[in-house]
C-alpha cells in the first residue's frame, strides 16, 4: 500500500482510496494497517516521522477554559489554537490523573459539572492519560541504576506515553478508564483528613529546625528526610526478601519431617517500600539496591530529577511555614495542603519532559522562589499561568505560523 504526499491511503492492488475508518494505528511503531473495502486486503504501510511539541495542561487551565462563568475571548482562542495545532499534528497534549484527583473534590451537588469537566479533559487528552509522580520516580531511578549519563535525556516513556511523536491517522481510541481505579482508591481518605495529616507532619518538621534557620537548612532537612526514607525502604525490602527466603527453607524443613527453629522478624514497611519494590523489579536486586544505597550516601546522587524538584518545593513550603507566613486556616489546602501538593506533583513529574506547562498564578509565583527556580532552570520548559496567557497564545500562534 502506498500513500501520496497528502497522505491519502491507496490500495496497492486496486488503487482505491481507503477510508480512515479502515486504518488502524500501531502504537509501538511508525506504521499503520489499512483494509481495502473492495479487496478486503490488509496491508502495512509506514508513517512519516514527525516531532511534536509536548504541552502539559493542568487543572487550572481546564477550569478556565471549561468554566461557564468565564467566557473570555482569550480562553476561547487558546482552546481553538490548541485544537488546531493538535489537528495539524504539531503538538501533543499531556493530561494526567492528577487532574482527576483534584476535580474529585468538587462537591456532590455539582456532580454534573464534575462529570462534564472530566469529559472535557478526556477529550483534550492525546490518546492516553499520563502517569503520576511515583511512576516517574520509578522510571527515572531504574534508568539511573542501569545507565550512565541517564539524565541527559528524558524519554517520554517515563511519563507513560508510548509514542507521542507518532503520526496519527485513523481511529484514535482514548483510554481513560485506567485512572478511575486509582481515583477511587485515593478517595477513601477525604481531603480534610489528608490536610490534617499534612499539617501535623509540617508542624513536626518545623519543630526540628533551629530557631535561626535559613532556607538552606530547610532544603538540607528535606533532602536528608527523603534520603533516609529511601534508605529505610531499601532496608525493609531486604528484610522482606530475606524473610521470604527463610520461609521457603522452613517449608522445606517441615516437608522433610524436621522441626525448624524460627524467630519471626519485625518488618516495618516505609512509605517508600512500594517504590523500592517497583524500581528493582526485574533487575539484579542485590546489585541495584547496593548501588542505589551508595549513591544516596554520596551527596544527593541517589535522588532522581523529579524527586529533587519536589524536595526543593517542599523545602520552600517548610521555610514559609517556619517564618510564620500564610497562617489563614481557610487557605491551608491552597498554601500547604492537598491542593498545593497536587500542584507540586504535576510540576515535579512533568516539567523535565514537556516543552510547555500550564499552572495557576499562585503556583507560577511559587516556582520563582529560590530553591525551586534553581531546579527548574535546568530545563528549557516554558511555564504559563493565567496572567501570562497572552504569552501562551503568542507561542501557539508562532507554532501555527511555522506549521
């Protein structure tokens, strides 16, 4: 099967034009399969290689565009230009389940709005819902343990995208069900309970800081906290593994008619245990864990880029709290709690991978703080908040002009 320069798909046997409804995309390769309605023959054909700009759209952007109360011309133009560029295959729109966690907090009396907003977000997703923060940390750390110079490039597979630069043709099936299970699981703990836990933890960390501390002290404190958590997770994994091996030996002893001597070990699994387990899955576990542990002992080499971004943000939050700023309890979620941590997750997870990312005005300002800016400046990513939507539009216009 051959195609002309306008990508009209022609049957090699009867030269009939094929309907795009009969074209199936191969997600793993730059090729597709087409069935001729006349000949009933399936044939594989190559697709052109293209380079798209990856744009991450956050919750605040979707809310601005979707909101029935905000009918600004600029918002409408942004939506139209994004859809036009997507149609021209110049951009790939990245959407994650972080948005779904956020909108799940919309009160039930507004359930219709919640459902409609999810549908709108799904319609903007380019073929899949991207991964979450843990997925990214696992992917980055596995690569760190396997490759030299592992962070010179950031493959899109880290964020759960198979081939965002693939030329799209035919039916585009958007799988949006995978995040719903995670959303339902996360909803078992209310936002109020999560905020209370965050507040208690933040207060404990503030108490551990000296009275005359600086931002650098907060940064060091969070770094050591995260490294300690990872080291404890590694120890827990090793204990668990040894217990499994010991259990197998005990079963063998019992089957042989002998009475084994056994002392049940105390195993406590840290919050990092699931991450540790996923990182070393399929690897030489002992070698990987030893290398990772050594890297964690050697300055901050064992901390992957997304974790470093998150640490910088958490250090700034701790510094703000230590200084006694932003004490309004009604705005705790936005300043320190669940809402803030969702913002941190979307920046820390996706900033190294995309060409542009949107966020709200408050988070944009937060990203200009010293420790955060130092980490984000390592990447060429453009960041746009509502107050800079004009700049976002200008950038999109340039993409259209050059398409």
